[in-house]
C-alpha cells in the first residue's frame, strides 16, 4: 500500500510539473566499469568490480532557472541476476543560473562530489552509491567555486542507524589566467545509532579535511595537461562520551600530466595513519604512493573510455590494479515544448 501511495504521489507531482512546464526534456547517461584489484595489503578487498550504470530521467522545466527531474539510476553487475540488481530513484528540484546551482532530492553525485580526493571519498562510491540524497548548493564565478552539501545515508529506525554526510569543497583562483589556485575539501560522517536506547552505543563522528596549493600549467608546455598540487590532510575521529577528537595529520601531493591520449597521475602521502570510513583504506598507512598509467582509446562528444593501470606502494607491499571505465552522456534532449 505504501509503495502504491509513493507511485501515486510521484505521478501527481510529475503531472503537475508537466502541466506548468515550458518544455519537457530527457537525459540518458551511464557509466560502465571493470575494475580488477590485486591488493596484497587487503585480501578482503582484492576482488573485481564490474557492471554498468544507466540513468534515464525526464525534466520538467518551468523556465531557464527552475527544473523538476524524475527518473532512475539502474545498476547491472555483469553476470548478476536479476538484470538490474539495484535501482536508485532520481527525483529532485534544481535551480540554476549563471552563478548558482541548488538541488534538493535524490540526484547524481557525478560532477558535484567526484572531484573529492580518494583519501576522503573512495572511488567505489561511483559504482555503488551514485546519488546524493539531500541537498547541494554551488556558487561559481571566474575566481571562486564553492560547494556545500548534505547526503542522508540512513534514516533512524529501531534497527537502522541515523547516518548522514555533510561537507564543503572549493577552489580559489586569484588570477583568471594565472596558474596558481588554492583548493580545499572537507566532510564529516555523523552516526547517531538506532532509535533503540543502548548505553554502550555512542554517537560517532568521522571525517577529514584537505587544503592544497595547486598550479595548472595545461597548454603552457608541449603537454596537453600539467597540474601539480601539495598540501596537508587531517582526519577527525571521535566517539562522543568516550574520547575527544583524534586528529591524525599528514602531507599530500599529486601530479597529473597528459599528452594526446596518454596520461600519468601520481598521488603521494606521508604522515599519520588515518581511519576514514568512506575513504581509501590505503591511507591507514603512514607512507603511500599510487601511480596511474592512463590510456584513453575512445573519446568523442559525450563519450570517454579509459584504461587505467595502477601501482600501489605501501610499507612492505606493492600491489596493482587494472581498470577500464566508459562514461557516456548524450546531454539533455528536448521532448516537448509548450507555447504560452
């Protein structure tokens, strides 16, 4: 009965939106992946992830600024049954103009949060948690980009924990054509437990911050891209009523260079070990380096396919990872346009 009410409510919303919309469009995009991980440090994580995500939604546009979007993000894991092992609803309101973006509802994290360092938000979130369920606001001009967001992971019940992520990230570029910029990323996981009282179950907070100075020399050398960053990282962990914030810190640096269809990306970390629930487990080590060799054989408008061979180096270990990822996006296509 509840599911029927949800479907009826969604139908009424979409019907009302269609009646008032100036135009109706649709959007098809997807993300295919084959990711083989040979992790000597983490045998439990040494596995292969493979599948394809397909997102189809319909947009009801009241004007150039106000939009209602509804659809679904569907995951098929190769060899899995049923065909779509998981379907995530997409339904949200979006306000857009020259400088602002505001979303509320269930919407894609792609392009909003996928620039976060893997140390903080690991890359498997793109495979298995494609949507933000909450709100996001972004301001952008020629010098500043800032995004603030909240993502509800679990609603509190007698058995389910109350969990949500919130954070902010941004970049400041003082000179429009200059290479230097300052980037920052921050987030926190709030875990309040279940609604069933338990004196041994405490509220927990877990998050991290990175601040980096970067220089972008793309198209200023014979290379197509050349970007370097360096800065600091601190994680924040506490169990309320048991201890205060633990604050491991360390140094992070990265370099990306590309020419034609070949690229190298190197990440280096040195400092204290971290335990970040949504972060890459490699940052538990005090020293870590990852080097990616990237080849892009398929590249067209709205389409990119990449082979990535990764070497992971941590104290006493050397591991490897091979991945192929295909991203496609046809953009928004007009279906119906209404005249006043």
